[in-house]
C-alpha cells in the first residue's frame, strides 16, 4: 500500500491541464493569474504630496525664513503648478503633484495662515518631508504580479491601478460532486429508520468554494448498471469527478470497478493512513477522478490533504505554505499508518500555534468536526507523540 507522501506525489504528477481564460477584472476575485502584470508607470507616477498643507523651498526655511505668502493652491487632479518667487508658498493637497520650484511640505497643523501669509510654527522641518517621491515603490516596467498569483484584494487593487480592465486567468474546472449509496436521501426528505440524509457533497462543495469553484451536486444509487451509465455521462460533461462512498470492501462498493470499466486509469486505491484509507485516484488523458471514502471525516480529510492541493496545483497556484503546530497533550496511536488526528488549533500570545487533540469516535463522527478546525499529520513510523512536539497541520477552513 502507498504512503501518504507517495500517494500525494502521484496526484501532483497527474494534474488537470486547464486552459487560459480572459475575464473582466471585476469578476477576478479568487482566480489565478496566467499572464504577468507589470507597472505601466512608476509607483507613485509623480512626486506626490503626502500631507495637506503648504509647499515651500527648503532653502528659504534654512535661511531662517518663517513666513511665506500664499500665492496659489495645488489640488489633487490638477496639472502641475509652478512656484515662481522666493519667500512664497503654495497650498498643496494630499495626492496632488508636487509643484515645480518647491521641495518640502509642511502640514496645516504646523502652520497658521493669517491674511494670506503662512507662518511656520515648528523648528524641526526636514528637507523633502511629506513627499512620496516618484518611483519610490516600483518602477515602470517592473513585474508586479507574476504568473500563478492568487488574485485577492491587494492584487486586484494593483491590477486595477495599471489599467488591467481584463486579466488572463486559469479557467475553472467543471467538477461534479457525486454521493453514492442506497441509504442516502435528499436533505429535504425525512429519512426512514435505516436511511440518513446525504451531507458529504455539501461539505465538498464548500471546500471547493475556497478556490472559487462552484461544483454541481449529484447522487447515484448502489446499482452497478445505473452507476455505470450515470458516471459515463457525468465524466463526459465534466473535467473532474469527486465521488464519495462505495470505494471500500462492501457488496455495494462498485465505484472502483465501474470507473475502470469506463476507461479511467487507476493510479492508486488505498493509502497507509487513517482516516481515509480506501481513497481511489484515477485519470483519463484529460480528466481526473477522486473517489473518496464515504465516512465523512475520511471524505473531508482526503479533500483537504489531496484534492484541494491537486486543484491548487492544476490552477497554477503555488502550494499553500506548510503549517505546523505543537501538540498540547501526548497522543498514542499504534497502527503503523499515518494518523490524521482531528485537532483544534489555537494561537498563543508568544506566536506559537497549539493543537488540542479531539480524537472523536472515528471517521463517521462528523459532529466532531464542528469543534475541530484542522488535522494534525502524525507520522506512520512512531506510535507515541509527546506534548510540545511539532507536526504539520491541515486546516479545514
Ligand atoms: N471490510 C472492510 N470494511 C471497511 C473497510 C475495509 O478496509 N474493510 N474500510 C472502512 C473504511 S476505512 C471506510 S472510510 C469506509 C469507506 O466506505 P466507502 O467508501 O465504501 O463508503 P460507503 O460504504 O458508501 O459508506 C461508508 C459510510 O459513510 C456514509 N456516507 C457515505 N456517503 C455519504 C454522504 N454523501 N453523506 C453522509 N454520509 C455518507 C455511509 O452512510 C456509511 O455510513 O468503509 C469501512 N469499511
Ligand atoms: O478511512 Mo476510514 O475513514 O478510517 O473510516
Ligand atoms: Mg462501503
């Protein structure tokens, strides 16, 4: 059976190849950039006044001059003015171009203007103060957003400022989320004693929404012929299928055989891990299929540990930064497989992240996920884990 690292690496070597798409910047929140965005002008594009007040020649101030006749006003959004005569000043507004002939700004709070003459009240004026000089931050032509950038609020602001009305991003994959199982009824139905409402596909849809993906929801009963027919259609209409249930050893666990019969090449089935051991992954030349174990804790673990990193990489995003936390209490886990322990992460005043174990009652105990907010990955080659030891965590945000 495969280790977690081996299974993960197989998924990452068989990514979806997704086309580029040009979309309006207003719709680009959460998308992944496919062409670099560069500065069309310097940042800032001119010597920019940074405080409301007056602009003077520092040489006048240095020569003990403290009173300046106000000869005009330079507002933001106006062409650049010029200060002609010595011992005069211009009022200047934040965001305006610094006028020609001045080099220092003094705030309104530090002057008094009486009868058109500004008197400087402070003695610590520095040359060039309160001016945000042209090109201090970035230069015209600098690459601002490389390919693979996730477009969040700051990135969209920068793209907007350089005139990117449209951006080229990775097209989102069309994904079908499919629950399987005769015991599962619609959430609007009242289950009979031997039935439950399906929940995994709702959980998966929410997890995928973090990447901007709106997956469709489907349900298929445990009938091999029906499963074959429905999966054939869903496969034809989507880039990726994510199934839940029907991948273990039961009499109704038809999913692996049906996927094989549809020409989906199996890359692996089963990983040395708990929960989520029966995870199945396969591809066709253009599509991918993850068949996740049906127990809800297994489903979500496999989604966050394999499926989301797979989608991130397929979209061209850099991997999410690794996260670690310190165990709050000792943990014992005997089987020689990787144990994904449900934990609640808390952040300490010293900056450390602590993981409080919430083992729950097994991989069907999805109510336990309400208190937990991450899985801690405890390595397979040990069974004792001490308080204070640090291990990788996968947040289930
Ligand atoms: N003899 C063995 N039995 C089992 C093994 C094994 O290795 N040998 N593996 C166990 C493990 S581990 C898991 S995990 C489960 C995986 O089962 P399946 O993927 O085949 O899933 P099902 O049998 O269809 O269902 C399992 C469980 O999950 C519930 N479920 C399924 N889908 C949903 C859904 N959409 N929403 C909510 N709950 C769902 C289902 O009702 C079952 O209770 O197998 C073990 N058995
Ligand atoms: O993988 Mo199963 O999730 O241990 O119950
Ligand atoms: Mg089963």
